């Protein structure tokens, strides 16, 4: 169970850029705006949402709704299946206070932590710059980031008078990545440009590094998030270091400590998964005419629209997707074995519903084939190994529990158990 | 998830109620366990919010922190927690039994029950946050001295938290893990982490309805947007934090009268339903008959408890922040051995678990269709009876592979599979017994467990017509080869600890009781100051503190 409450720490409040980069792009943007409903602001994707999406690349529903910027939380509310998570203000306050502490003095602390890990000599504080990145709108911020980054790299490569290059820390830059055909604005915590022009992504998290180790799931999520930033920088033709500097509180204190985490694997994985995401154009093209996710529509029409896009529900969705409860109840109604976990669904192979699997488990084996030397395997298809295994499992269970082992058999409840030997 | 469990979950889904995965209880449940339901502050590490604890279901003790950022209030909480927990943890120190001349083991060990795996992890974390603290008495110079007994509680909780990682151990149990070991619900294992939802499936009767009840528990909210069934902790529901707790804490900060009591009452409201669910779970588990081999695993727990007692009595320093290479390797090897032992013992205790192994081809039930005597070739021929068996199971065997069965005495009897061509020399096999090599027809040669005489001891050879369960796994798996002493740590693992100070005597090195070992005891308390690479990791100095240690 990941820390569901930490998701979406930073939600960008700005609209996605309106700059047109081509007629197709603009047509797609219009189509997505229409899906969202007239006059609605798109809900921006952040890198957390992206990594969650990349973790379930088969989910068209999520890909489409996220790309269209539909407010899934509100949508789930209308559908009567609101998600169970939010963020505690205690965690929020702690996260912000820690980040503010770690980035104080123009990022000098971040540079110190980075140097302690890379073995570089920390720069003279005079040579450390922290450019102002504020600008109007996301497009402006992206442009500003691009300039500042180019300048910082140039500063790094050409040290003043042949001396050591200057260092720069970019706090809250903004970068852009095209996901499934739609542009997404992302805001890394910080970028450090060192005296050689090298760029390191910094990810600041409020979970602790306790005695030199941190919760692996949280480190994994943070690294995947950083990998998304790395891809965005690549799109800007900036090659960032292959390790992210993860800055966390040390033990039980509020002192920052850091670790360099190799993210090559995550870079490859996120790149592959994002590429696999069905392109939004194809998803929109497959929609019935007149589909809309406008939150003002009556719930049944909205539900119909949502259900017209196939989902790939798995229990892991509960930790990260606002629509998870809706998809879960749908999967339960549809008797989808995925509600028990991805592994169960995989195990059952061609048996795609729980009912089919149970019927197979409690079916009688076919009568032995009459021995016919010309058809040693019998005339029918070779039996499904999943069916054979289920049938054996059901027989063994019944042998021990008594009864027919069928669902709901008496004595199968918690109080029972039946004679066992 | 094994196919058998998937099947049970699907049956639970169809029936709307939980289905059994076992027929007996597989974890030790003390007569008087202490239930501990902790709560933590979201986003803060080691900042407890409150806890409900006790051994009497009608009289829980509620401890709360009205403002979790206040160090003094936290210390008061920890001090109260120590006063409440230590008497329980120390309750079994004195009563011992003499196992050997030089070894005694406590006859019982106190048990802690927490709601779920994150709860058990929080116990570890609490232990870690407390064990390096120093009291003013120990060190007058220490900034922010901790109340007496808090560091001691830290060491106990660390020990319990660490022990909980040993497969099959029962000193510290997480309730959802124990329940899901014994029953399958119609939801995923992620959803099973919610004790309330899990119990909804277990409560459902033959008419079903567990699915809707579980959904109700998970999602139903009152008119103030608060969950009707609070989560099982240690995290609180964000809606509770934001709309209920935060305003109450603000009132406390504003020094309003009665505000501390209000926080106390609010947290009690979150904890009480989980507390009741814990005891309901205990009742459910008590209805199961105990597995036969629980006692031997509990003995390992008692050894572990005794070893910790001895370390405390010997005045050893607190458990280090990080284990040295040899201790870590020892712990790992003990856990691997205990995992194998647990799996073997659960299967032997429980035909339903054995059925899983039979499905996997790791065990089989077979009827003896014929048997004849052969003798070993040695100077003193020993009986080596051969059994012809017929089974419907599909064991994954190869000629020469070992099989074991349980003798009436409880010991394991070894046997080996014979290749189909290993026909008896005298041809005495009854042709009607089925040709060896045909599916389901097997030959086994018993290789032991028949006494030392020329004739097998009575009852040590199955008769024709007997149905016997054989396993392809050992009944008492042993660990791997022994590991070097810390002084002999190989260079690949950082070499010996480079310390001028001699290592303290390993007073609590592994002890081998009858059937039970001192668990992961090893020498967790044994490393001197500077470790291999990171001196801080192995020191037992207090954590550095800042004036404002939480934000």
C-alpha cells in the first residue's frame, strides 16, 4: 500500500499551454476540451499521475481521462464512488516545511549534499546562482526554465577567467513532456547545474532515510517520478545525470540528508511504458459520437460515457486512482478475477470470469476417452491446463473439507472447518 | 498466490463469505495477549498520536498526545506507554525451566498483537526512536533527556519488531496477517489490510453478504464526511485529520479549556472500533484447534525472549542501528531455515495446507498396494522394505529422490523413489499391483525409521491397504553451513570490525534447545563501536537532536 495520502503534493493550478504546434495538435486539443465539457479548465497531470499511469499502461480509461484533464476525483463523486484518499494537512505541512528548509539559501544545502555524494569540491558561495524562474503561465515558465538552464550550463562550462565554473540551482523549474500525444507540464523540485555544466535532478521527499535506508516502495516511486523529469529534460535536449539526488529528512530529525539513486532502469521503464500508452487520438477516435465527460451531465449519462472506455482494473489502482472504486465495483459486477489481483487473473488464463473458473473447478472430468489407437489424445481439443489444475485443486479442497467443496458449503465458514483428518 | 488460495478467494467471492484456508490454528495465541493499537501522525516519523492497549478487552488503556509536535508531550506519552507495556513485557522473566545444566529458558513469553503489518512496522519504528535515548541519570549532559524506562521499552519493542520478521514467530503478531493465513476473503490481499473489512467477510453467515458489508466498512461516511469505521491504523483517515483532529489540536494550541480531553476523546473514538475488532479476531482464532507443531515454534520464541532478557541483564548496549555482516547473514539464514520449517510444519499439521503441497507436486497421498522385503548390501544387512504405491496425486519425483512420512511416534521416516526398472530380484511383486511406471504407480524403498534390529520395528512399515501421506520435503529442514565469527568476517564483507576495543563476549550466542533455537538471537548486541564502513551505523550513541526536532 503506497502512501496514498502523499500523492499529488503539487498540483499545478495553471492551464496547459495554448501554443499551437500543429493543426493535428490543435484539433486534438479541441477534441479533448469538448470531452471535458465546454468552459472547463483541464486538470493538469503531474509526474505522480504520470508514473501511476505508466504503471498501468493498459488502462485506456485512465489514459483518456487524464489526457483530457478531466477531474477524476469529482467524476468519481458524481458516479457515487468517491476515492477514499486525500492528504492530511499534517503531512502536507510537514512536507512543505521540510522542502523549504532543504532549499533555503538559494539551494546551497542541496549543492552541499550533492557534492558530499559526488566528491566534487563545493563551489564558492559567491559562484552559486539561483535564477528567478517566475514567469507568466506555464508556457512562460517553460521558456524561462529553458533560458535559465542554457545560461547555467554555459556558466558552468566557461568559468570566469578560466577559473572554476559557476554552479546554479534551479528551484521549481517547469518542463514539458508529450504523453500519449498530449503535452504535460511538470515541475521538478530542483535542478542543480554543476561547475562542468552537468545537470542533476533533485527530488525532495518528506519520508525519512532511517539509518541509511528508506522504504523501498517510496524510493521507487520517487525515482520513477524523477525519471519522468529526466525524459522531459531529454525532450529539451538536456541530458541529466543518470542518478537522482533524493533529499529526505535524516532519521527522526528535520535535517536533510541525501542519497544518489541510480535511475537508469526507471528511465528505461518509464520511457517504454509511456511509448506503449495508446495514443490519445486512437482512443478519442474509438469513442461513440457525442461522448462527453462534462461533470454537469446526469450521472447515468456520465457513467455511460466512462464505461464506453475500457479500464484495466487491478487492486493496486486503489492506492493511486480516483476512479478506482468505480472500476472495482464494475469489475466485481463483471465477475472479473482481477479484483483478487493481477496474479489471479494471469493464473486463470482463458477463464476470464470468476464464474467460469468456479464452473470449471467444480465440473466433472470428461469421461475417459475410449481407447482408440488412431486418436490417442481423443477427438477433442487438449484440455486447458488451468481447468485441470482448478479441478484438481477443488477436488483436494473438497477431500479435506468434506462436502462438495462448493462455494458456501456448510461448515466452510469461519466457525466451521469440518473434520480435518 | 497459490492456485488453492485463488480458488478459495473465488469461492469466497461467489459465496459472499470467507472460506477456510486451514483447518487448525498455525500461530501461537497466548492466554493473555496484550493488544496494542497505535496511531501515528501523518507525515511525521516517530511522532505517535495515541494508542489503545491492554490485556482486558473491557478496560483498554487510552494514551494520547494532544499536540504531536510537542516533545514534552511525546515524552509523557512514551513514558506512560513504558509504564503500561513494560510490566507485561517483563511479566515472564522469572519463571524458567532448566533445559540443560547451563541453559534455562523462560516458560512463557508475553505476546503483543497489533492490527496490521504497518502496525507491526510502527512498533519497530517506535523501538528504534527510543532505544538510543538517554535519561538524565545515565548522562547528565544529554540534551532533552528522556524519561526513565523509555530507552528500555525501545529495546524491547526493537526486539519484538525484529522477531516479527522471523517466519512463524508469534511474539508480535499482526492480526490481518494471522487472519488471512487462516481464511480467504473475496477481495484482494491489499484490501485485506483493513481489519474491519476483513472481519466483515469473516462475520458473514451462510447467507453471504460479506462483500457489501466490507464495502460499507471501507467507504461509508457520516454526515460530516467521517468514516463510520475508522481505518485500522497506524495512519488516520485524512478526512479525520483535516476536519476533526486539526481543529481540535488548534484549540489545544490556543489553550482552550477541555481541549486536551477533546483530543483524547476523538482519538479514543478512532481507536475503540479497532480495539473491539482485535478482540473479535482473537475470539475467531480461538475457535480453531491448535496445530500440533505450534508449541515447538513457540519454544523458539521463548528462547528469543530469554536471549533478550539475558542481554539486558548482562548490560549489553542497545541493538545497533545496522547489523554487521556476520550478524546480518546469520539472521538471514535463520529466517530462511524457519521459513522452510514453517512451511513443512503447517503442511504436516493441517491436511488442507498439505493439499496445497499435493497440488504443487510436493507431497502425495498413496495407498500401499504391495510390499516386499529387501536388505541393504552392507556388512550388517538392514531391512529396506519396498512399497508399491498407487496415487491419484502427481508428485514431482525422480529416481533416488527422497520422500518422508510421519511415523506414529512423530518422527520422520525417510524413503527413496525407485526407478521403474528396479524390480525386486525374486520377482515377488504381484503383477496385479499395477505396472511400475504407469501413471500413479510408484515404488518407494524405506531407508530408515525401523529401529536397529534385523526385522523392522512393529508399526514402522505401512501395511498393504494403508493410505499414507508422503512429502518430498524434509520435515525438519536444517540451516546452511555455519557462518564465521565476526572476527573472521571475510574482506568481501568489509573484513573484521576494525576496532581497538575488544568485542563484548557473545553472552547470548545461538543456543540449541531441544527443537528450538534462540531464533535470530545471534549477537545483535555484540558489535563494538566503529563498524566496517559507516561508524555511525554501528554505534549506539544517541541520535543527534535539534531544538526543534519536528517541523
